[in-house]
């Protein structure tokens, strides 16, 4: 081949070859031109067929359903995140294949400061033809494209080949961190903006796209969480059913004369390496037919590669195109007339418009795949574009965008030119990898104290056993071990109508419980305003009696005196079944003149003030005891009650001989452990984190209820919020932006933990919750917030399980059994609604108490039904005593 100048056109005199015979007339010429250009027109239906076929091939490849010749490869790139804009550092980038026969070396500096960019330093080296086509110690990959055919490379690890080459040089110390597809570099080089840039599109020498796919959809990864950038490798798309109707005679000729006939068929209709060649083939055909250049050709026009992408773009330019057509054709040794210029521009437009439309069909397939994987009705996304076709062709991107809007109307797409994807973008991949590694390290360091091992849990169990023994003996202990004077569980013979009151939080319930062969319940919920809960004791108990009277009137019970059980879910020292001294308020209550008083007496005094109301208060019942009794009605083995809701507590049937404060040695009595206060003596200090300390200090009872503050629903959301604040301050979350709403106490509800951990793999709930809080969310943030929630709730469940293990082991040893089968009645929204809490508790109990077979029963209305059953059992025992 003759030498080619800098313009890519042959220099010097050219010999024209003209055919004078059989030249078509004007009308024939018009028909020939139309027939030729019509081949490049693509209908909407054809584009939709290509879109659907490519989408099907993508989904098949993602599932790992390989065919003998896959249409697209869908290669995971192991890039798991897009830039935040905070990345910084110095990076060396090698760029091979972007412009064909060249290698570019860049030194890229990332500042991590918005709007402050340092231009990279670079040098470009020409790769000789003999190297491009020679032995493989110079390069690497799956298959060569863009004119490369080095031997001994396909199927090899390109990074290892590069490292080997560096080692052969012997003079350099370079660490190869990442190998990056140019399309991925384009996506990563897109400046962070309002919309996430999660698609990269390159139309350069060749063409390709990549996008951020949900990792769970990529079969070869075997991952459930997070995202990964997938390189579509759509240049190899070759579905004959979809592409066949749009392939022209010129496409077949180009393919036949290429280095890789039959391969990369889609790329050969779009890529910049081929557009100029398609134009040349059309012009040569029309010249031979006598339609162009007076039927004359030239050796240059008939030579492969004589018209380049740059020439096509220049000839189509609306402002200077006509002049450039003249100049370019003259350089080819042709003498164009005025009509020739216009026709050449039509040919360029037809070839390039088809390329943009085909590219749009493929991009629409990617967007549809992205939309489906995110399970979104509409998709808003930025697409980073790169490559000389996108950058230099005057109409390519506008045709592309318009066609995408036609084919994917549910996708709102912005095309954003990438900033040096091959250089800055590749550096960004390395920088993002470094950022993620650093953030992962900081996250693990932050959450490490929440990940409890067997020895730590066994130590909690042992500490609780010691505290239980001390409390039962009446010695100073963080566990009060309060007698409840409940001496038996239901035996099924209880009968009658009972009233029950349930006070344990911001809602107060009144119930009518009818016990026959089963239990029927009618109830109503009344709210307790914060002003009442933190006002005077008289105001609180008057409000309770008002609610009871309202309920009696609605149920037609006015004037009747039914036995009443009062579930009072606060720490009390019971002096009898109907006497309970309030030790201290919890759960946000602070009503005055109540602590140290008998709450049954306070209730009776309020009844007296109301006048004309008769209520027979038989028993004051802790909600935990009520839960045990409620489940005990269904399962006689139920001898433990557990609450894990707003607060947490446990009770169990202890041998009376071990209860120092109650006379008698035979029989059993239910002990209210008040285990929320476990650790108030400092015995849990080794497990307390800085976040626990922050939550404790901001609470209304600093230094108290330390076990409860590590377990219960009132506090877990706050622990998570403090962790999120800490991680944000480290720059790990939310790009380090301090969000005012996250500074607000209790803004992160504990129910969010249940919702987040119940979330689908798409993490839609995480996103919805955090976006409602006004947090600038990324996929990485969503995953890390999930991990924080999991760590906090897992620790809570394991601590709870360690406590239950201490209780069941105590019961087993009390009774001198090798093995114990016992049931635990459980209530509380955290235990019931959280997706993993109950299983984690059970697993911890099995680990720490292997000789106990423990069944967990979820209580149905333990506080109400249980209080009535305590009252019913008390009435049954009283009748037996009278007999």
C-alpha cells in the first residue's frame, strides 16, 4: 500500500478511471441513488426487534446460559461502585486500543475537590504494524478487535502479561491495580452530577457499552448484594433474525474484506473504524454505476481505508461540509461537481444516521435491562458517552438521543460527555477501588465491637447467672429478681369474666376477657399523651380510670364489679399479688409522686375520686409475667416469659426455696427479673461501645437500664443513627456530607431496622427510608446502612439469647436435670417483626445451653390476656383455699 499523509489521503497525482459507456440518465440516476440509500434506512419495527433480541441475549448471558456463539458476553468487570467525587491521589494509566495503533501513557492526579481538576500529563507512542500483528509478548485478552491480532494472547491474563513485561524490563517498580475496559473508563470518567451515571457508551474505533447491574443477576459472581459493572461487549451481537434485514450489500463486502470476517457484525455497522469504509464502498459503487464523478473512480477511492471517520464527520458538518467534501474528494484524485458534493453528504448522513439508530436500539436494550433489574417503573439515569464518533460527529448524539426516547419512553436519559474516559476514567476505577477498600476497613473497625464471639456471649451468660443468684439472695445486684406472687400457671380449669388493664407504653388498653373452654377478648386502645405520662401521678391515674369508665359504658358493664388484673410494665417490688411498689419509671414515663408508691393503691385512690365506680383489683401483673401466663394457657411447659419490644424483660418460675424475700420452701414462684437493668453495676462495660455511651447519655435515665439500651426497640434506632453519623464524619457514608436531619434524635426509628433487613435484594426499602430522611444515597451507602442495621440487631438478639440461656440453665440446675425441655412465651414488636431476631435468639440459646431444648412461643396478647389469666388463676386458687 502506498504511503499515507497526515490527512489519511493519498498524495500526488492519481489516475482517473472513467466509464463512458452505459451511463444512466437523470431519472435512472435518481432511482439508483434512492435504491442505494434506502438500504441504510431502518424502520422503528426493525429497531425494536434489534432491541428485544439484544435484551434477550443480555439476560441469557447474565443467567450463564451460554450458547455455542454468544451474541453478547456480559462480562463482569469487578468494578462495584461509581465515583463519589471525593476520590484523590496520583495514578499511572496505560491506554491501549482506543485509537487503534497507539499506546498512551498518562499521569493522572485526582484532587477530590469539586470543580478543581488537574490536567493529566500524557505521552502517546505509535505501535508498529508488525507489533500489532506479531507475537503476543506485547499485549493480551479474550479476543482481539480493532485490527489487533497479536498471537499467544487470547485467553491469557492481560494483567499478568503486563507484569511479566515490566519484570523483563527490570528497571521499574509498578503495581498493576486494575485492568479496565475503555467503556468502563468512560462511565467512571463522568463527573458526578444530579443523576447517577451508571451507563457507559463508547463509539470510537469500535463500540461497546457497560452499566451497573445488580450483582445478584450475574450468575458467574454468586453474589446477592451490591452492584457490579457489566461490559456488554455488544460489538459481537450477530442475531441473523434481527440484523439480517438491516445488513446491506456494502456491510457484506466490508465484512468479507475485514481482518475478522463473520465476527463483530454489529460493531462493523457502528464503529468509527468502519463508517468511513462503508461510505467509501457506497461512493465507489455509485461512481462505477456512473451516478457520481461522471462515472470516474480513482485508485485511492478504490483502496481500502482511504476514507476515515474524520473525513465523514467533516463532510457532514453543516457549516463547512461542502468545502471539505471538495477538498477531500480532490485529495482522492476525483473531480467532484456540485451535485456530487450534495450526494456525497447524503451518503455520509445515511451511513451515520443508521449507525446512531442501531446504537440507540442497543442502548435502549441496556436501559430496559437496567430498569428491570432495579424493579422501577421509570428510570432516570445519565449515560456517559465517549469515543470520536460521539465527540466529533455533528449529529450522532442527537440522533442517538431522539431514537432512545422513541424506543425507551419510560427512561429519562441524559447523555453526558465523559472526561477522558481512557485516562481519567481508568484512574478513577483505581481510585474508587482504593476508596471502597478504605471505607470497608473503617466500616469493619466501627462494627467490630458489635460482632460478639462465643466467649463474649458465654461471659454475659455467666455474669447474668451471678447477678441472678445475688438478686435472689437479696444481695446487691443489677438484677432485682422481684417476686410476683404468681405461684402457678393456668391448668385449663379457669372460668369467668375478667377485666384487664395494660399500661406499658404510650398506648393504654382496657380489655374484657371471657375465659370458658377458650379465651374471648374485647378491647379498646386509649392513648396517653406525653403531658400526662410526664405530668403528675394523680393526673396519670385519673386518666386511666376515665378510660376504664368509658370502656365499661361502651360494653354495657357499668355498675358491675369484675375481677381486674392490672398489667403494669414497669419495675415494681411486689409485696403481694395486689401490691406493687414502683421502683422507677422507664420507657419515657416520668409521672411525679409515683416512684416508691404502691401503684394498686394509686389506682384505687383514682377510682375513689371518680365515685360511683366499683373495681375489684385482684392482681398487679408485669407484662412479662402476663406473656408467660398467656402462652402457659396453651402450653403447660411454658415457664419463662420474654419481652423484646419498646423495652425488654424476662421472668421465670423459680423454686420458692431460692427466693430469700418470700417465706416457704415448697412450690414455685414467678420471678420478675427486670433484666433491663442488668449491667448497671458495670458488668457489661467490656461490651459497651462509644455509640452505646452516646445513646445512654442522651437518655432520660443515664447510667440505668444498660442491658435494655443494647437490646430493645426504644434504643436500637438511636444506636444506628449514631453509627451513621460517625461513618459520615469519616467520609464513609453519604460522601461525607453532614445531613441536618440525621442530627435529629430518634429520627431513625427502630422499625426501620426491621423494614431494612426484611428488604428485597433490590434494597428498595433502604433507599426509600434514607431518601425520606433527605440523605444523598448511593448503592454503596445502602449496603453499608444494611450492614450497620444487621450488626446492631444481631448483637441485640445475641445478648438476649445469652440472657435466656442463663435462665434455662438455672431452671435445669434447680431441678437437677440432665436435660430440660421448656417453652418461652415471647411478646414484643422487635421480636415479632424483625426478620432475623427470633432465629438469632434461638441459635444463641442452642449454642450456650446445649442441654436445654427450648421452644419459643409467640404470645397472643400477653399483656391483656395474660393479666386476665393471672387474675383467673388467683381466683381459682382462692376458691380452692376456701374449700
